[in-house]
């Protein structure tokens, strides 16, 4: 769909399904990680929002301590692209379409933000993908590269800090 990607693979134990789901602020989180064994029983390893990606506790320019990134909002979505990890070819999917690959790269680009109001309850200040922000609100640019190969997930995350923070 527009807001959910599901990856599945067959293992010796059964069918493993992992989903990425869009959050209200536009970024994608690992949402579920489930195995349906050969007898049909479902085993849940992770479900619901996860902080697998990261969460930062930072001090803003005004000295306020805030949570940002991960499930705490304050992150702006830039792009999400899928690639065949073996060939490097970009995968373009429309709603309901699927692709079969041996290994998949998902590259997500975001910006991590703080806001001038710096209220002490700032979790989710930026929690709506249509909310505007300026470059002054950005303190880091992030690229996440998920690699899915069979039942394995590898995550590499690169941060470019564009402003000092503590």
C-alpha cells in the first residue's frame, strides 16, 4: 500500500514476514516480525512500533532536553527506495504489486528536527508529515540502509550532523 511494505521469505521453520509501516510523520518503522510455522501457528518476534532504528535524547539550543527520532516523531521523511541488492536495480512498485529478489535493500532518508518552542513535553512536536519545518529546525540528516536476505535483517545508519547538539 502507500503506507506499508511487507517482505516475506520461506525458511526451514515456515514463512517469515517482516513489515515496514509509515508513521504519522511520514517515516517508516519496522512494524512486525512474524513467523507462521509449518503447522500454521503464528510466532511473533516484534509487533507494533519499534525503536530498532534509534532514538536520540538531545539538548536543544535553548537548553531543553527532548527525545527525537525513532517513535518519538521530530523526524521528517525525505525518501524511501527499494533496490535489488544483487543487481543494484531500483525496484518501482505500485500499490498491490510485488517483486521477488534474493536480497533487498531499502534506503530511507530523513532529517531529525528540533523546534523553536522547545517545550518540555516535545515528544511528537513534528508528528504530522504535512507539518512544515525549515533548515534551522534540522540538526541531523539520516540515511538508513536495511538489507533483507532471507530471514536476516541488517541495518546500517549514517548520520550527518548539520548542527551541534549534546
